[in-house]
């Protein structure tokens, strides 16, 4: 009986990890939707650190110049001496060793979105790259946010929006 219960528990644990890793970009894209310029956005992009949290608030994700090619992660309740660790491997431009992240946000399913010069890189909760959303326009992104089911991206003084099958964390 104990072996049966142990095998059932093992199957449940493995299947939940498997589901978290099976998050292709196609799950969040809506047919016919793309980036749209927002007319009269109302304000400029806010300035803030490149930092976000998991949906349950237990993990912090950040990008810093020293992070290079990775988004780093750290448990919120970890001791102060606990360092951030490399978590999501970023895709740099061809020929480059690193890439700058200018905005980070998570959705309620735990995906991590990173604004970069090559587009918005999307990672599943385990840190695996799901895909890259093409840039909204040429230029360096300055800010990224999920407003409900709309991903917004600022490039220079222009705001772009794209509807997704995903909702941001409140």
C-alpha cells in the first residue's frame, strides 16, 4: 500500500512540473493581435528597477548589469547573505555576449517577461525560454508592464500595447 501511495505522489509531483515546463508562447498569443501604438498614453513611462516577483510573492526576479545573460532569482525570505542566482538564460543579439533587460514583469501563471532590444523574451516558471515577442518598434524599450490582459511597452516616448491570453499579477 505504501508503494502505491508513493508512486501516486511521485506521478502527481512530476506531472505538475511537466505542466509548468509545457508553456509555449502560442498559449498566450491571440490570433490577429499584435503591437498597437497607444494614442494619447496620458503619461511618460515610469522609472523603476528591473525587478519583479513571482505570483505568490515568494521569489524575486531581477536583472542587473552584473547579471549579464541571465535574469536572477532569490527567495524573498532567504537570509540577507543569500545571493541571487542565475535563473532565466537570456537570448542576446547575434555575436553579443550579453543583453540588457530594461523591464521585467510576471503574469499570474508565473511566466516572466523581459523587455530587451531583440523583443520581449518570455520564460516559463522554471526559467525556460518560451519564445520572443517581436519588438513593437525599432529602438530600446524603456518600460514593460502587464495591465490586466494587455502587455504594454514604452519605446522612447511612445507606448505600445498588445492583448494576450495572460493576466498580470496584482
